[in-house]
């Protein structure tokens, strides 16, 4: 089970965007990285190119660059604090993530 999933709110704890919060857009499991909305904005210069029957002009594209998982912490939806994650197994046998600060289940 993953500690951080798509749609979670996380806070950056290291790097140029220290203290910023955002929603996880994508999780790259092989690289242990996450892309967070509005954080680590990078620019890519693209050349003019042919796309089908039309010409696409040269442009500068901004996108969210991936950040290593060790540089972010999950924000608990109940207590609104950055927290470590624990796990519990419910009575029905389902494994769930748990906030270490307030013991609330994180869905």
C-alpha cells in the first residue's frame, strides 16, 4: 500500500518550495516521485512542429516537475497538520492509512 496517493494534499518539507501545500496530480512509483499541483513549476522550450495537417508554433510550456517522496509529507484531512503515516487493519480485513498525530483514518 502506498503512503501517498493521487488526490492527497501534501506539504513540501525540503527544497525551493518549502512549506507549500498542494494536491498530488501523479505518483511515479518506479522513481519514488510525485507531481504536485502548482509546485516545482518548470519550463520547457518546444520547437515549431507539424501536428497532422496543422503547424504548431514554437512555445514555452510550463509544467509541474516531479519531487522526491522524501521531500513531502501528507497533510491529515482531519487535524490539518503534516503527519507521518501508519497502517491499521480494520475488523473487515481492509488495510487503511492512519494519521500518527490524531489517529484518524485517511481514505
